[in-house]
C-alpha cells in the first residue's frame, strides 16, 4: 500500500478536525497499517503487555475470548502513563463477535467545554499523575512485588496537566482518565479522589460519545490527544481480535510543541 504525502496530509487534517475517522472497507494488512502509521509520524516502542503480529512488532494483537476480562473496558487515552503518549492510534477489526464488541469514543474537548467556568479555571492550574493502572494485576500475578516494580520501570509514570491543549489547534481538553490517572498533585488524597471522581462521571455521560459497531476489515484512526475510548466487553465468551498501531510523534506538528503538550 502506497501512502502519498497528499493522502497523509488529508487524513491528518480530517483527524484534527473530526478526531475519529472510520474506514469501513480499508482491510489493511499488518504492513499496510505500519505504512499508514509511518506516513503520519513515528511509531511507538513495543507495548509492555500485549503480543505483536508475526509480520511486524509495530502491530499489537488484541485477542479476547472465553472468560478473559478485556482490559480496555475503561475510559482511557492510550498510554498516558508515558511522558509522550501516542498522538494517534490505528485499529483494525480482524474478527468480531456475532453481537457486541462496539467501541465508544468521548470528546475531551466537549467535556472541557461542559465544565463550570470556575472549576475550569481551577483545573487549569493542576497536574495529575498517570500510571499503568490495571496492567499491574498481570504484573503481580506473574512476578509478585518485584513484577510490579519491573512493570512500572518499563511502562513508566508521567505527570500531565489536568487541562491540556491540542498542539495543532490549541483547543483545551480534559486530560484525566479512570484507567490511568491516579492522583492530582498538590491535593490531599480525599480531595484528589473527589475531584477525579467528578471528572470521570462527567466523561461517562453519553452526551459526549460516539459509537462504532465493528465489521471485519474496518479500520478506525483516532486522535489520542483529545479523545478517550472504551471497548465494550459485552460479547464474551465469543472471540474478538483487533490489530493496533500506535503513532507517537505527529510528523506535521512541531516537535517542541508536541512534547510540551504531552507533559
């Protein structure tokens, strides 16, 4: 698959404007997903927990079935426990269950705009700690206390503004998630918990959501900087298989601005 500069420019412009792009019949193979991701920016390092595709370590394989508990059934932006999370993700449906398995996206720009103006001003002064969240469960089961320590060392921990700004448009958005945000810097533990719970409840309102019903071969690209997503786990024990590529740097955004916005 050849991705021309003009096509990549058009995809990037649409991504910045619409945040989530759906391509029903794209049906990209692993190499095609890597080429598309590379046309948008630099691909990320290998994920610390997931398996990868035999044709490319840049393609993560997400398989859930039986009594497994999917770990993406929580609102999150991908890998915000890293100082520079992916700017975009590309996800392809390989095998979908007969019923269910949809993915929801939430606009963090819309959540920001829905905040009370006074609270919004307060949040603009705050930062919050992000870590690997529920990934620690697998780390503990496989290695105990030392396994958790090793997993944290590999995955990393990062501090990001509670209200961040999109590096292309400058538009403000809420940058906390129930999956990865643990603590608001400068607050007591009870104050932090109450504030984060309020924001998580707001993010969960359907007013801010879009829903994609997957079909085999469908590809979705989303801007990870101003959205969160939630993979609905209503299909078990049926099988669901997805392929994902994470694009860390935005080739069309000045590096210094992107690093600053990423924390």
